[in-house]
C-alpha cells in the first residue's frame, strides 16, 4: 500500500472509532433540535466506511476517499449521507496526484463547496458549514499565504473549526430541520458541525502520529457547551441533517 | 397497535418483493436495491421518467411504473428518502440514451440525495434533468421541507411527463410539461386520525376523537390548524377554498381534480367529498374537465383526504388523456 492511501485508511479508521465513541453525545445534541438519529446514523456509516477502506487492495488516496464517500452516501441516509459522503466522492478527484499541500487545499475547497451547494447553506445558518468554512479558509491561508507546513496548517484548521462549532450555539438555524424551531434553535450546538470537527481532529491526530510529531492540539476532548435548554421538547423536528420523504 | 406485518425492518423489502410477485410481467427489482423498474425497460428512443421517496405512500411510487408514466421508482424506508446510490442505480437503469427526467417531491432528504445521484450520473455521461414538485398550499416551511411540500399533485406530473415521453418528446419537452403541471397544481389535505409507522407502532401524533388537522403533511407533519371535527361539506369547503385561493384561476378555467384518500378512508367518504367539491367549483365558475377519486398518495393508515386542483389547457388535457398502463393508474 502506498503511503498516502495507507494514511487515509488509518485516518478513516480513527474517525470511525471517534464517531462511535461520541455516538451518544451526537445523539444528545441532535435530540435537542432534531430526531436524535445523527449519532447512530454517522456511527453506522463510518464503521461501514472504515471496513470498506480496509478491504481495498493497495489503494491510492483518491480511491480510499471515493470509497469512503460512496459508503457514507449509502449507509448514513437522510441528508447527512449526501452532505458528508456525496461531497467526499466529488472532492476525492482532487487527490488524483496523491496528498500534498496543494492537493489537500484543493480537496478541502471542493469539499466545502459541495456541502454549501448541496445543503444550500452558508456561514451563519447553524450547520456543518459553520465548522468547515473557518477550517478550510484557515487551512488555505496557512499554507498559501503563511507558508506553514501542512501539519501546522491542519492544526490551525482544527482550532478554527472548534470556534466554528462554538459559533453555532448562539445563532439561529436557517437550514436543516433545526430551522423549523425558529428562535428556539438559538442556544443549541449543531450536531453536524460537531461531527465535522471530530473528523478534522482525527485527521490531525493521524497525520501527526504518522509524521512522528506531537500535534499542536491533538487531544480528543469535545468542546461541547452544555445544553440544558428547557425548550428541548420540540425534539421531533430539526437536525443539521434533515431527512426526506 | 395491530399491523399486518412481520418484522418492521423487513416491511419495505417484503412489500417490494410482493409487488414483483403481483406484477411479474410489469415490474422488475434491480438486484441489491429497493428500486423497481419497468420489466421491459429501458425503452428505446424514449426519455426515462424516474421518481422515488420514502415508502408508506402506496401506490406511490412504484404503482405508477409502466407504459405512459414512470420507468422506475426508488423506495426508501418508511417516510425516509432513498439514498443517493439507490437513486443513481435507478437513473442508470432507466436511461436508454435519450436522457432521464427525475421527478422529486420537495423534501430536503429527497432533494439532496436525488441531486447527488444526478451529479454522479451526469459524470457517467447520462443526461439528466429534474423537476421539484411543491404543490401543497398549506404551509411554506415545515418539518422535512424548505418551501412547500410535494404531495398528490406529483401524480399528475408523472402522468404528463410520462405521456410526453411516450409520445416521443425529447428531454427538454418532457421537462417543460412537467413544470407546466407544477406551475398549475395545488393540493391541501386533512387528517382525521394519525398514521402509525411500522417502526414505532403507535400514532405519530395525537389527535383527539373530536379533532382534525387541516393542512396535514403526508408524513403526519403539522398543518395549518387543528380544529374540531367538521362535516364532510365543511372540510371540503376549507380545503377547496385554500387551494383555489392559491391558484387564483379565471372564471371558465377548466380543471382536473383529485380527491385523494390518505390510506384509511372509505371510498364512500371520498365520493361524498367529491360531490361537494364539484358543487364548489361550479359556484366559482370553474369547469371540471376530469375528476379522479381514489388512493393515489397515501400516508400509511391515516384517515383523511386531500384535494388537488390542476388548471388544464389543451396540451395538458391531451397528456392526461393519453394511454397509461400501470398497476395503480390506467387510462385509455
């Protein structure tokens, strides 16, 4: 197995473990504003994706990313399937030439663009875009303007995503099922944005491990702001990841 | 609650196998999917028409697969969108080289999964266009939806697009007539009782014995108003008024109407509703060109009905009259 492909397989395995570990936490976030299925759906999807990635025979990074995307697309369901998985299928093509600073930036930008287009969401809508946008912008700037090594750029991106997740708490949801709560969505942390942060944290941890360095911040604690909003009774609506008919 | 099912997890799978067992010469299931397609498809030199969505709305969706309507339909789990890979398999199977029109009901999961599938199919060289149906005049945003919901008017989109494709229309023409229906159709429904999903086994929402929900969605999403039970005539007046106010038709306009049962409504009651509907249309100076009564777009075992009105011109009349031969709808 080539280095890039193996690294991506390892990263996917780490993400699957992390999502499984955070499953109840994600479900709890979703039950406040949605239908409490985000944790279960994501855990099921990432477990299947990790297995599919491990089963590949000496894959390159693009193949792993595409396989993971397709598996998420078919296993996660609802809107999280196309958002987390479908976007990955399209962004995978950017890793055609392997993973380096340049292709990683292109991959990140395409991924964000696909999520924005598919979900018709922008920063401030209380969705996963609120975590991804600062992460991708910070990553790109750190590499292209500041000339930082990719691992340091990734660490800065994770930090930006964490602040993005915190930003979802005090704002009103305008996309996804949380939007039907109207002003009652204020005060709730978006589960989709939280999942996106967990994924980025694991990418950083695996990258640091493989480079043999300490990630600038690779600890896996989640920055959840406790949610004790008494309005949570409307928990049959809303989600970063709305379902369909 | 009692249900005529085995394991709730198997109900969609077993329903699909039951449909192919019922219509072995008409329907074929794509291996390892929940997709049913025309047994004789894809049809050469014809635009493919596809749709899909959650199960529980039977005969929607696969009941309309057949000559003159759909080429295939993807079934999701009960009230859940099919996944993008299922939609992609559907599109691929229904493309004979002349392109495919996807008819999407406006629910976020359906739209996102279908759009992802369309983009993937296009990367493989399939020409795909789509139309989003949003005929429910009751509410603008609700559970599962941004904008209006897609409900029973979708059947008329299948009919018009299917007839146009069968007549040799190209993809652009087929899309144009589908959009024409979307622009001219409105629907509103009411629930007398909640539906009960196989998974949950109890009512999705609480409705008192003496209450009804006006503007109900086809998954039991809230409507515009919960009110005390009313007579069939009074309910028909509420629904018809809301739909006609939305459509804002000129006097003398010809319309096709559907009184649709939600799954557990006796036909007797649907005809009672249609009787009053036709009187009201006459009072408004509208002319009924055709009236359909039956179960077209259901919500499991919900009792209630929806009223659909579609303004028609010569082109739509010809398309609605054109032959169709499907398990759930036959015109000749």
